[in-house]
């Protein structure tokens, strides 16, 4: 079959949304994609390509989300590998590879220094074997147990709708004192980190996360039916880390969430603190990427939960 390919434009958001719903068999909201693709706050528009079949119906998409990284006091335009989707009947025909290569060529021409991402087990082989990605680190998953009446147990026992829990958690988190944007807590002179500028916080509002004040310290959180996710915390000492996580456990308890959870790169302060005070999950996420310049070595990139496009 011959496919036609178009570069993604804002008017294609509806097509991408519909493609997502068909490819992953779950509902989505076009407004979510509108916010997610509004990367102009981070300095550049999203870059991606869509493949169409002979009936001009979209069948595959690959794109990246530009953002800024800070390395040695300088800001660099980079991008996170984003949504990858191909309809089942069109898989195995090289569309993913073709769309990704076109995307990377466009990235080079627009001054993007590198693309990074956290590929799942399905997409990992394609990135490494066909696109020349380097697997340079892993995000470790850490948890802290919370003594709580778990919502999942109540939901299963009483057959309660999920919307009840969602509204309740939103109510609890909205009652917490609001805080201000803060620089990535893993910033130092050695690592390159995502620039957590006020614009970045504004952009990330699509994820339904909350920026709250916990005992005078800014914390970025998000929840699902099982975890209170910690995106990042503006902590610099182990004492503050313990103080904040104690309060977060109380918040999680009110929400009926039995765990705190955070994803962290190796050789970071959180990696050390969680090893001492939390529990490391046997699950981890590969961190990989491809560089288009020599300005930022891939192996010095470091991340927290908040840097993933799913947060």
C-alpha cells in the first residue's frame, strides 16, 4: 500500500486524537491534545508526521515535544519523544521508522540538540535497533507505604464509581496551600536537567497535576487510583525530604492512596534518599535518546517523574 505523509500542524489535532482512540482502544479528549501540543510555551512548536492510507485516513503518527534543558548554566532546545501510534492493520510496514526519521531530520533543521524519551517494552526495540538510540540510564521506581483505607479496596467491595475518588482527591489537593514554580531539584554543575521554568509548569497543566506547599516547600504531585505521584520536590537536604514525605503520606492517607511513588534517575540525591527511606520497585524504565550535536552528552541527562510527558 502507498502511504502519503504530512507534517503535523495544529489543525491535525483532531485526527491525532481520533487515531489515539482507535489505536489504543480508549477514550481521549481533543482538549488534552490541544494542551499537550501547545509547546510554544517551551520555545518551539511540536514536530511530527502523520501517515495516511489510500483513502486519506490517518493510520500512524510520531511526534516529539520541544522543551528546554539547562546544562552548565546554559539553556538548550531539546525534545522529548512523544506519542507513537500505528493502527494494528498497518503495523509491521515500517511506518514508525519512516515517520521518526522524518521527525529527527526536522529536529536537526530547527536547532534541536537531542531527543530523549522513556520507551516502553513495545517501542524500545524500534528506537534502539532502527533509529540509533542510545540506552544510557534507567529511571528507578521508588515507593513509600502509606497506612490508608485503600480506595481500590472500597471500589471493588462497594462497586463505587471511579469519578467519586477523582473528585475527592481533587478536593483534598485543592485545599492544600498553593505554591510557586521552582527549578528542577536535581540541578547541579554536572548534570543536564529539564528547565522547570514558570512556562514549563504552565504547559504541564494538561496532566492534571498540582503544585502545593508542604511545610513551606514546593511539591509537584499527581494522583491515580493507587498512587500519589511525586513529580518533584524543592528539597535540598535529607531532613527536608523526610519532613515533606511525612506530610505527603498524610495527604495520601486522606485520599485513600496506599503509596507515594517517584521515578528518579540514577546518581541523584533522590536515588540515595529513597534507597534509605523507601522501597525500590523491581520495575524500572529505560532512558534513551539520540543526539544531533555534541553540546550535551546523553549520559549526563537526569530526570524526575515530572519530566515525563505522562505527568
